[in-house]
């Protein structure tokens, strides 16, 4: 009897989302089964691979990450073009690192110039990724959205703090939203609901579940992505039937292990291959969890990840995939020289030596006899009671001292906990007050802008009306004045085509 694979019945599917315009636009999503379960359902749009480009020259990248882009790393437009033409990126993700308020703090106008140059240099979709500072991202992304109307960009990351401003702008100018939440299924669903209430259609949203690096963070992200995909396919949760994007390269390459030199970590192998494999392994894990777009940095990671997708969909031998091509010199270390001296073989056991029996020491007969002859000293009842009372008093004093020390330690701990709680409550209250003040200031600013805009519109309208008043032409009454009944009959004849 032939073996039959047990198949899971799926009642839901993942919505499709289109990025970009023209022939090179990309459609993602559409799955009707778990990732790569082609024996159970369909995967009409295989996962896409995006490459990241920074709007400034990175100052903290390892040499292995800089090497493939050393000739274009100062020009984002040329950098993006190289990612598409030479490395075959399906999507380009422009990281707006220079707009970070804690860094260079560039303005929205400078960011718009870079975005336009990158758009002109590529023909694939573009994702614009901010700095995760809600206020600054809202300011920058809203202006980019307006200036790039009709380009069908993806704006990221859109969080609960700025979803109204960026969401409304994306809705008005025709862009896709990347909804970003901190590794939680319910928060991801809640943000999608808020965007839906704003008017954003579900097929204009991507989920960014917050991507963790290889290791402990990956386990959290992986499990959350699995639950999102399970809810979409088996529970028909329409608010989670959304494609997923993972900003992976940005997390992997800032791990300590990705930047350690061969001298700092000789047992971790070649630094260049180590970081590439870390990125590739993480990408494969996220694809298996349900990612539709993985954002990578190194071209070799892109090649290895793409080969994995092709093997999973079309089949083949992984041994046929070429090994990693290095850009830097091979760095090797003599592990034998730094290894501890091995202990080879089993040590021979020496025969136990018999020690001569020691003669028993006899106690002096005089002492033995003396002890035998001397009777034990008996205490008087009064003395025994006194000794007993002293021992009990000593034990009682020790017990009281122990209890007192425990009480003092407990009181000290409670006082410290209370003090800590008060400090945290104070900080929380100050933070809430600051946020409320910022929100109030922002609302006041928007209200003033709206009032100014409305005033301009009213002024324009009044000018137009005045112009019409000046251009009004007088009318001369007809010689023959028709009655109301005659006018009514003419209208009926015209409507029913009687004449």
C-alpha cells in the first residue's frame, strides 16, 4: 500500500499585495497553505528578495559588508542600480538612516531628493524605511508620499503612534503601508484594524512583525509569524491574511558575531563567510515561518537564499549550488596551536601498595584504670536547672536576633521596592505628560494649518464669486411669456419625445 501524506485542510488564504508600477511591479502573497507546502495548496507568488540601500555612507559596517559596494557606497542611486542590475534584487529597500534625530537628523526635503534619485535609477519597486522614530518618520514619510504620488511605494515602518498621519497620506497618494508592531500577534491585528478604520484596504498592507537576529530574537519572531500565518489560513482571520516582510540584514549585521575579526574570535571561522552564513540561515528560517519578502544586505546571501527558494519550489540538489565567493583575503587560524594539549590514551593504573598494619595504640593502663575507678560527677538539681535555663535563654536570644535581622531586611527590601515603584510611576507620569503635550502641540499645529488652508480656499472662492458678479450679463425677457402650464407641457413633450 502506497504511503499517503496527511494533508491539512485550509479554509483561508493570504491576500495579494502589489508593489511598484509598470512591467517590473511585484505581486506578493496569495498562499493557500503553509510555506512551501505545495502538496497541500498553492504558492502562486514565490517569496521575493529585497536588498537594502542606505541614504548615507555606513560608518559601522564590517569590512565584509562594505566590500561588494565599495565603488558605489557613497551614492545611493548607483548603489541601488548595482543591487538590481548585478545582484538581481526583486525589490530595493532604502533605509533613511540619515533622518534619525539621534544621528544626522536630516530633513524631509533632503530625504525626498535621495528617494527621487533612487527611483530614477531603478525599475523595480521601492520600499522607503524610516528610523522607527514615530514623530520624525511621520514628518518624512508624509512628504515622500506626496512627492512620489502614483509610484506605489511601500512606506515603513508605520506604527500605532503615526498610523493616522502616514496612513491617510498613503491612502490619498496611492502607496502601500508596512504595519510594524513589537513581536505580538494581537498587536499586529490591532494595528491592521486601526488602519482599516482609517480607510486603508487590507490589500494595501504588509506586516512587519519586528525581526530578531539569529538566535534568541529569531525564536520569538519565528513563533509569532507562525501564529499569524496559522490564524490567516486555518482560522480565516481576515485582519491577518496579509503578506509579511522582514528587515533582516539590518538586524543580522549589527550582531557582535557578524563583526568580530579572526583575531577576536579565532574559533568562529572566516569572518566574511561567517556573517554571510548567519544572514542566509536566518533568511531561510524566516521564509519557513511565512515571510513573503526578506530584506538582505550581502549579494552572496541573496544568491544562497534565492537558490533555497528555487530548490523548495522546483526541486534539485543543494550540492549543485556553488559555495560562497569571497571578496576579501582568506583568513585562517592554526587551531591546533591554540588548542589545549590533548590527553591521548587511558592512563595505566598502578597496583595498590599494601601498607603495613599499624599497631593499635593501647591507652595507658593508669588512665584507663583511673577513668574506670573515677565515678561521673553528678550535678545538683539546682545547678542542672540553672544550666538548662542559661541554654534556653541563649537560644531564645539567638532566635530573637535572627527574627530581628529578617524583619530589618524585609523592611529594607519593601522600602527599596516602594521607592523604585514611586520612581517608575513618576517616570511614567512624566512620559505620559510629555506625550500628551507633544500630541496636543501637533494637533494644534495641524488645526492651524487646516484653518490657514481653509482661509486661503475661502479667499479664492470669494475672489471667483466677485469676478463672476462683475462679468454677469443682463437678460432680456422674451416677447411671448409662457404660463407655468405651457412650460410643464413642453417639458413632458421633451421627456417623452412627443414632438
